[in-house]
């Protein structure tokens, strides 16, 4: 039960972080700037 409760909070935090990143990426794309998501590994450079 403890892992499930912690998982729900962690999932909620990830959803909020994803929404913030999408909004920031959309703003930068509208300006013509490039945006890389945090904590992502650039495989192709």
C-alpha cells in the first residue's frame, strides 16, 4: 500500500513536470528557438 501511495504522488509530479515542459517547448518553438527536454539523452547529434 505504501508503494502504491508513493507511486500516485510520483506519477502526479511527473504529469505536472511534463505539462510544464510541453508549455515551455511550445513557447520556444513559436519563437523559432530549439528546445531540449531536461533529463533526456541526445542519441543523435
